[in-house]
C-alpha cells in the first residue's frame, strides 16, 4: 500500500509552530508530521518522552498531572518561541 492522504484539524498555533519548525529544518510539513508521528508511535508508554524538558521527568509519581504539566510547558514554549519581527533577518 502506498501513501495515504488524509485531512486533520489541529489548532492554529500548533500549525504555525509546525510550519515554522519545518521551514527552519528545510523540511516539508509532510515530512515533519511523518517524523513526529513515527517518534510518537515508537515511544514506550509510561516512559517520559525525549522531547519533554528534564524538569517534567521528575513528575513520574504525579502522572495524574501529566496533561496539566504538558499544558503548562506548551504555554511556556508558545510564549518563548515567538520571534519578534525585528529579530528576523
């Protein structure tokens, strides 16, 4: 079976971040999504993802808060990944 086309809906901010990262890496958006999905599917459940910052890995005993911790990290990333127009050259 060859490649499959599909349509997904993702939040605008996540799309912009993915598009920006793909451009920075010189990749197509398709390649970035494929790579990210492969990494997600290959990760072992219960083990902290390698993309998590080290401070999140210490919360293993608080797994019930994992979603909230990830939400906080996403907000931090979103805030600090903004490139101001004057910084673009």
